[in-house]
C-alpha cells in the first residue's frame, strides 16, 4: 500500500514536470518564430520605422513573456528553461521597446518571490514574526507552552 502511494506521488510529480516542459517547448517554438521575424532584415527595418508594427511586436513579446512566466514547475529543468527563456524575451523586448521596464520589473518581482532563500516572502515572514513577538510581549509573556 505504501509503495503504491509513493509511486502515485512520483507519477503525479513527473507528469507535472512533463506538462510544464511541454508548455515551455510550445513557448520556445513561438520564441523561435519571433526571433526569425526579428532577424529578418526587411522586418527589422519595418520595426525601426513603423511605430504601430513595433507596438504589435512588443505586445507579442509581452504576451509570450507573461505566458512563460505563468508556467509553474518545481523541477530544475523547468526552472532553468523558464529562466533562460525569460532572459531571452526580456533582452528582445529591451531592444524593441526600451520603455518596457515596467513589465520587466513585474517578472523580476515574481521571480524573486519564488526564490526559497530570500525575496519578498522572507520580508513578509520577518514582519509577521515581529508582530507575533510584539503581541506575546504585550500579553506579559509569563505563560509557558507545554
């Protein structure tokens, strides 16, 4: 019985990782399409002169950036692939639209909050602990927990 439960947990974990990798592969194909368009000299010249086309292209990059950012996975392969794709998209977006710092800051905030050793979550935990210590200090702290 215990073996069955642990095997089912393993299968669920593996299927989640495979699902995330499949979604990342689809997104990688879309990134390749965008890079092919971007590296095309005629389209690149069109982007340089046509503001509307540059806006459409940057919106496509932002949508893909948010799509990749929404993919979750605890597997190291998923995290590494996601990080490299986000860096690639952010670099492309910086070239196309240098005023897009707002979107980049959103992805950076999300990525630092997912970090286990620091970031926003650690600050929130520290604030909550100080609140609890303050409440215990107000009660007198004479009670013991057994």
